[in-house]
C-alpha cells in the first residue's frame, strides 16, 4: 500500500481534497493511506518553537533542522522520497506523481509558512 506522510504545522487542513471522490474511495479500498505529523509536537521550549531566524540574516524565519529531523525520525521513511515543498522548487507534476505512485510512498514537508 502507498503511504503518504505529511509533516505540517496545520494537520487540521487534512484530509481536505484527499478525503473526497476517487482519492477517498481508493483510501477506503486500501490502495493508499496517509498520516499527518504535527511539526509543533517536536518544537522546543515552552512555546514549542519550530523556527529560527535565517543564519545569514534577512527577513522571515526558517524551520529548525533539529526539529524537522526529530519529526522525520518519528515516521517510517524507509525507501520513501522526501519532498520538500518550496515556492522556488520544481512544480509537482503529473509525471512525478505517476513515478511516485510506483513506490512505497512519500514524505512531504512544507518549509514555508507565515504566522
């Protein structure tokens, strides 16, 4: 079975479109499944911080590598590619989706957020 893991600060956004139509029917039939991993569960300190200022300075914040590593260590990543979503990355295409569908699953992480 294909298993998708989503590391996110917003697990309440799921299942969203994954829970309707063909995708939901395929999930119910055991063709695929997903899990969400709340990144903040691995945050540090009283406020469970997951981000820090960029090392080179500049605007915004970046996800802490120690926090993201702990989240990754908590799930089965064996043989699954890690897809780090970024506005500067290559588009997630239908071809990539087809290629991934032949494997054991995938891990998706979104590293950009505002809040």
